[in-house]
C-alpha cells in the first residue's frame, strides 16, 4: 500500500492475539491494497491529497461527491479498485493512477472504477476531532457517509481473528487493528494500531 498520513506498525498473525498486540479493546477492519488519500472540503471546493500532499483531485473526478461534505471537513481513506470477485486490484489501479490526460482519465472510469473507502475523520464542519477517541470519530464518519456514494470501512470489535482469517482467504492483505480509545496522531507512528498480515513464506 502507498502510505498517506501514516501512523501504525506492522505485525503478523503469529505475534499473539490482536487484543494482546495493542493491549486493549480494538476494532479491526480489512487491510486494502490501494492508495492512502485524505479528502479535504474547503470554501473554495474539495481536494484529494496523497503522500507529500500530492494533489490527486483531477485524477479521480468521479469522487466529486465528496464536496457534499460540510466545509471544514477532513477525512482519511483509501483509493481502491475491485476485481469481479470483489478483491482489491492494485495493478489495475496503478495503471489508472499514472494517467494525467483528462480525456484518458474520463475513459479510464469505464475499465477502472475507483472507490474511496473512508476510515477516519479528523475535522468535521470545522470542528477538530483528532483528540477524540477513534470510536467517536468513526461514529460521526459513519453518519456522514450515509449521505454520500463512498464506502465506509466497517469493522468488528472482539472478533479480530475471525475477520483476519476471512480476509486472508478472500485475497486481502490482512486486517488493520486499532485501539478504540486512541486519538489521531498525524505524521507519527503509533503503537495503538497495527496492520496485521500473514507471515511471508519461508520465515519462521
């Protein structure tokens, strides 16, 4: 995955239970193969920003629906395209992501439909939420997503191992586990969330 705002650590399924890894109550969601991106809505319009604040807005015009979020809103999410079996297709997304010609970008929507999967909310209608616990930020985010054609990264609490096993079986890269009481720490790695993936073959 191409990292955007960053923040977590990586682990593997053999490192102990997911709750033990984080030392508390956690929520788990699918780890998706895509591009991390933040969407910001300002008075002048909306922007989609990637790593190093690279502007992705013009590359994904179909995500203009994000402008319907309140002014002063900033969300974190992942740009993903899915294959016919519903699995993330990173190679196809990479082919589209490299396009810069506006005509080719419009045509690309036919062979590479992109979804913006949102998982965190940092500002909402001008209110800073970074110090709010994750569980509260996601409650507000889920409500905001109900009025938009974007996908909310739903998760589970207390059944992380089952979700992990299902995710790997379906071809996903693993799960992301986050402490439900954690605040948001932009630009810094945090022990309060981890991406948990299968151990590479050939390692012990």
